């Protein structure tokens, strides 16, 4: 009979909880004697995931859904018994704000790359010169060095020109990364576009060819949305995930201060209150700045995550339907950086996710805070609300006060994946494997910021250690 091993998991966001789940699963499936303890610094689980449920509303402070095609998350949702709770978004037109006007995103644009000629040719979003410049993509040769990482901005500017990047691609991407497109790593965020260029040379032709052929959907059948969430909010998933784990293995309100390696190959985790916990393995899912403080600095490659994560805030507001004098025939809009607005995006939540809102009400959720200017995030709630309402009045003509609102600040919450990210992550993991072989790093700072990416990262960390 082999000796019982203990795994300590640092951080109780989605990555930490998923890691705990996979440790438990591994123990059950292999019969390996394993126990674990998850240590969360705050008094609640979920990290960035935080749902408010009140009076029939389901409002998310942080993430609101995930990409359905990344099935690892759906598998986990089903594993914890919530498969029936999954709901996809209502589809509809999304818009871009440019010159203070909402323009429909041209039909057939995949992450901003045109795959249909007519909608692109007729959109007033770009000038004739901008459209012509995008057409260069059809003739330009591919990059000579397709292996090295470049910024997303550099890559798309070369192929499609500045206008398409600044007015379409950048606003679409900044919703996901809240970063600077001219520093964002192509390889670690959208490697598929580098592959498309490598294979087809032209992005437009390549995307056209590689798009799955749409089956003719019967008129009566609704097109399915690309995102999924849970009817009672993402926190219901966190709750189910933690209930699937032994209660005494999860400890909240315990801040970790240090991790030391012992002579016998085990690790000692030291808490802020001075207590310690010994383990054979440690899975670290804390934000990068915290993780760096827990270990010797020499383990971390210089330059990695030197740019601070961006701070953002979301403002969810409920209005009476008859006071919002605007046809919400779509899912929301994102905003080109050149616009002088405080908000960076607005989701028409009650339209995109009808289950979140009681009848007769309209919920709008706006984002504030961009990589270049995050001061607004630190303003008082009323000041942020006023700026948001001023913008909504100018953009949508909404001239009503919300019945209630929630401002949610997420400080230093969006890790910046800059050029060379994948190389840095490899260096970091090699350095840990050599010096602290029982420690694995997982979560949003490394393998993708999306919720499914975090689940996958947790799964890989467990596989690598056990
Ligand atoms: P976290 O959730 O940050 O968890 C880390 C945990 O570590 C926290 O609970 C923290 O309290 C704990 N901790 C910190 N220090 C210590 C310590 N010293 N000791 C112990 N514990 C500690 N992704 C999507 O897929 N879809 C979306 O719609 C989406 N929208 C987003 C909207 C916003 C506003 C933000 C900020 C992110 C969004 N994301 C979205 C990204 C996604 O939410 C995150 O990448 C993901 O939740 C990160 O999970 P994590 O477990 O890696 O980290």
C-alpha cells in the first residue's frame, strides 16, 4: 500500500476549485491514496466569479458566461450535476460605437476579419480607403518568420490596415483582454490567425475556407448562441463544485504568506496567522503578483507580467422597460478607443440573457476602465454611475435613472498577455520543475483568461503532478 499524499491548493477561484475536483477524481479513479486542502484568502469562494441574485434578477459582477465550444467547462458543469441548468445566449446584432454612432458589426466578420464581401463593402464603419487597405490582405505575402510571436496589433495592422484594427478588431478584443492590442501576444491569444496566415496566406480567404459550412437552419429553428452560462448564475456552479468536495478540505479566510521546500521533498505552506500546513504537492492558483511573493524571486523570469493587470469595473443597472426608449434589438455594443466615452462596452443583458431579468425590466451592464486609463475604476459609485448614465444618454438616448444598480470593481484583474507570453510561461514552468518539482502553477496568469481555459489549466496541473 503506497503512502497517503497530501495536495495543498492555493486560491479558491474557479482554477483552485477545479483543481481540487480533479485531485479528488484522480484519487477515486486510480485508488491512489490522496487528500487535499484548498486555502482561500477571502471569506468566499469563486474569486472573480460573483453572482448577485435578488428579486428575480441574476446579475454577474465579473464573468457572465463562457465560450461553449471549449467543452472542458461544460463537462465539469455536468460532472457536478448542473447540466440541466446550462443556458445559451440569445443571438442578435452586436454593434460598434464609432463617431458616437452605433454601427452593426458587418455580417460575416469573424473577430473582425471580413469573410463576406457585401456587408463589408457597404458598412459606413470604414472609409473607402480603409476598405481598400483591408483588401491588400488578398495579395500580401505571408510573414517570412511565421514562428516568432508578434503583437495582435502588428499582425492585423499589416494584413488589414489600421482602420479595421482600430474600429473593429481592437474594440472586440479589448472586451476580453482589457489590454493594449499593440502589445498583446498573438501566439498566446489567437494562434489560429497565425496558422490561417501560414496555411492560406490571406486571412480573408483563409477564414472563408476554414469557416464551418453553416447548415441551412429551418426558419422555425433559432440559431444557437456561442456562449453558455447557468440559469442561477455562475456562482451556482462554484457552490455545486465546492459541495462536491469534502467540507473540511476547503478553508476560507486563510491567507497564504509563504511556501518553503523541506529537505524531505515536501512543502510547508505558511499562513499569515503564522500557522503552517505540510503537503507533498502544491497547486498555486493565486494571482501572479501574489504567487511571486510566495516563492523565491529567482524562480521567476525577469520581464514576465511586468505590466500590471488592468483594473475594470462593471455597472449593472435595472430600468423599467417603458422608461428605456430604445429598441434593444441586439446584444450590445463595444466602443472604438478613439471615442471619448467613459464606458468601454455595454451588454444588453436582459436581451442577451432573458433568464436574468423579470418581465417589464431592462438590465444593461456597462464596463469602465481601459489599459491606458483606469482612474475611473477608483471613483465613488455615484460618480461612476453618473458617467455611465451620461454616456448611455448620448449613445442610446436612455434618459432614465435605474431602479437599482451595482458597481463592481475588479482591481488588477485582467492579466496582460504580452508578446513572448508562451515563452515566459515555459521558462517559468521549467524553473519550477527543476527547483520545486512538487509545485504546479495554474490559472488565468498562464494558460488563457477564459473560464474554460482556467478549468483546463487546473486539469493539466493535476495531471502533471499526479
Ligand atoms: P481568481 O478568480 O482570481 O482566483 C484566485 C483566488 O486566489 C481568489 O479567490 C483570491 O482571493 C485568492 N487569493 C489571493 N491571494 C491569496 C492568498 N495570499 N492566499 C490564499 N488565497 C489567495 N472569462 C470568461 O470566460 N467569460 C467572461 O464573461 C469573463 N468576463 C470577465 C469579466 C471581468 C470583469 C473579469 C475581471 C474577468 C472576466 N473573465 C471572463 C475572466 C475570468 O473571470 C478569470 O480569468 C477567471 O475567473 C480567473 O480564475 P482564477 O481561479 O484563475 O483566479
